[in-house]
């Protein structure tokens, strides 16, 4: 990946996804971890789903705190239930609860409403576990990349290499950071900089589409 924050924890993640590139049902049900952080943002933020408190932010009715890991912070948020369930189906919970750090681009529940219902349903079948993991790991990058980091990368024309192996490209449109996936889709970041004990989550409004 371009950038200087590559972490050796990618080894543990890559181990989990060896052989997970079989199967192609693109359109993953990665539901999402729609969380937010009380910090500077270069993208649009959902004020209806996120409120600030003195010791954390509340997302989907649940407080997000820095002492919890990415999975535990997402588990109680009502607007990210799909991704939580899919991470469990793909056996990625232990990975995302490990030391990391990780940057997770988490589609919210509404992102999956845009996909064909049959696609989401098919990815939950045991036979398509590899395809599900392939898409989920396309939303994870080793290292911690805040919205400020993403803006600098966009200005420099740098890319991120995901755990799945393909790249994501931060871009700037009207001074707002978006992500361009391997399929050429531009995805809006809804909520930035949700800090957990093992990384950062950015909530996105659409599912990122890998080519593989």
C-alpha cells in the first residue's frame, strides 16, 4: 500500500483469506459499522445517526468508545447490524478483534438495500463463504488511516492496498474525500474517524466492489 503505516498484522488477516478469492457474488452483505468520531472530517457526516458525548460518540443508539475494539463498538449499533452478522458468517470476528491496527471502510445497512436482495441472500449461504470473505476483506486495510491521512493521499494520488489484495483510491471532489474502488465506483464516506482500540472505522454509503 502507499503510505507509511503498513502493519505486520496484515499477516494474520491474509492467512484468513487464503483461498477466499473463489466465487464471485459481488455485492456483499457487509452491513456496516456505522460509527462516528468527534473530530475533523473531510467528508459528509450523518448527524441523525451520530451524537457527541464527553467520552465517546453515539451511533445507532450505541456509544462508541476508544477502549473497545472495532467489532465490539459496532455490535450494539442498530444501523450496522448487517455487517456485524456477515463478519461473523465469514469467520473474521477474531481478526477484527485482534491488535491490528486496521482501517475499516464499513458500508451501513442502507448501502446493502441498494443491492439486489438475492445477492445479499446468496452471500449468506455456506457455499458462498469465500465470496463473502473476499468482499469483506476488500473493505479492510492494515494500518490506521484517518480522514486527514486520506485527504493527503488523495492530493498525492496515492492508493491503499486492501487485505483482499486490490486497491482503493482516495479522491477529492469539492474538497470532500471519497473512495474509488477497483470497479471505478466513487463511494461517499458518511461518517469519518470512529476510533477504536485497534484502529479506525469510516462508514460509507455504498458497498465497495472489487474486480476479483
